[in-house]
C-alpha cells in the first residue's frame, strides 16, 4: 500500500522500472547486476530487485539471479 503511490509518482516523473520483481528476462549486463555466479548475455535470469530508468537513461541496475 505504501509503495503504490510512490511508483505512481515516479511514473508521472518519467522514471520507469526495468523489469518487475520475479520476472524472468534475458540477461543484459548494461541493465542488470548479477547477484552471484556468472551469466552470458541473453541467459535467462530472474529479477530480485527492480532497477530504474529515466527517459531511457539508467539510474539503477536491476539485481538478478540465475534461474
């Protein structure tokens, strides 16, 4: 309940999530920070902490783990 208004406000400011938590995505070292282990670009990883972008510019990488 507390996070929803903050996410809405950030959306109005143009700040967007890279991917939602628990999403399985292709690993991109430019957008993701791998939490342990190694992965080749394109490998399937799971988001543990959502990262943020502002107008296409990286603010904070999403933390991911191997699936």
